[in-house]
């Protein structure tokens, strides 16, 4: 039975990988800072992908990529990894990975909107309903209404919510630029180009902010490095690999919907390991947001 649903199981494993990554890197970011975590996890992921590329393509780095691919994938890597993940990981330290990953369900709606604006792709009725559902689910979690005063308030840090939103925009725009640059080129090699740009970008950011001492301290922090290592293995390496495998072996819509359940999967470990309090309203909001994402693939 497993062989008939290998793609679905791969997508489910991908969602598991991204859940582990979010929790591991939230913990690491709280210990040594989000900027150091970003650089180190991308550097480790580049090593893993380069070894994988050498084995599968007999090429350590993507030397066979066209100039067009390098330009657009580099822009994608800068926008998605440097800008997007810089703000996303900072939001981990403010509102936690659970709320941040809930905000990240906005990536499909934002991607669809950007594709409509930049690439002329058509938005269907289901896309629009999906956007409304996703936004509604997030609003249910982060907005409180004071009945006696008839006013609304944000239940989590507005700064953290804003940073997570900027992270979602960065991821979405990065995906659109990836689509422009990748074409039929090898997806793993394309990821390498994006990560190379990310490593260079964060190195520049760290140099400007004079944070290299933080990176050195992070490397010396064994508990943090264990979490960064886990985040690198389960994130850019295994997560990306199995997401591609899932799309190859089942319908892309089914795979994408299964992979989008991270905001639901992350709830139990957040309660058990992170000792976070989760309300019924937050669980319902996560389910509604994921349902909204699912409508994008009908």
C-alpha cells in the first residue's frame, strides 16, 4: 500500500521536516541570535547539497547553469533567504515558530498575487476564496475583540507579526523569481545557487552589522550548533529533497496541501517541548488557514 502513495508519504515527511526545522531553529535563534543561525544553517545546507550534487550530477557546484539562471536565482536567493529568512527567524524570537509558521501560510496567496502581477497568471475563484480563508484563519488567531469596548487588539507582538509577514512576502517573491530563473534546470542545483547567494548576502549583512563575534560564539555553543545542524539537515537538505520527490510522485496540488499542514503539526510539540499554551481558537485558526491553502490546488 505504501508504494501506491509514496508521493503523499514524501509530502507528509516534508511537513514533518519543516516542523522540526522551525522548532530547532527557533530554539537556536533564542540562544545565539537569528542572524548567526541563518548564516550557519545555510552554510551547512550548502555543504550537504554540494555533496549530494557531486554524487548525483558528478558536479560539486552548478557550473552548468546559464547566465539567465544565475541572475534570477541569485535575486531569488537574496529576496527569499536574506530578506525573507532574516525577518522570519527574528519573528521566531519574538512570537515563536508556531505563530510565525501560521503567518507563513500566506506564502501561497502572496505567490499567486505576485504571479498574477508579474507573470500574468490567472487567479481563479478558488484562489480568491483560499486567500480569504487563509487570512481569516490567521486573523482569528492574532486578533482579539474586547466585547465591552467594541475594540480589536492584537494578541501577539505586532512587531513579531510584521516580521513574520515580511518573511512570508520574501519567500513568496523569492518563489516567483525562482520560477522565472529555473525553467527546466535541475531543482537541486537551482537551490544551490539560491543558497550561495544567501550565504554571501548574510556574510555582507553580518560584516555591516559587525556581528562576526556572534557567529564565532554560536559555533562554540554546542547545544545551539546541534539545533542548527538539525535545522540544516531537516530544512534546506531533506525538506527540499523530499518536497521535490513528492511533487514527482503525486499530484502537485495534493503534495503542496499536505506540506502546508506545518501550522497544525507544530502545535503538539509546541505544547510538549516548548511548554507553550495553545488555545482552541488558535487550533481552529490554524485549520482554517491550512484549508485556505488547500483551495489553491483544487
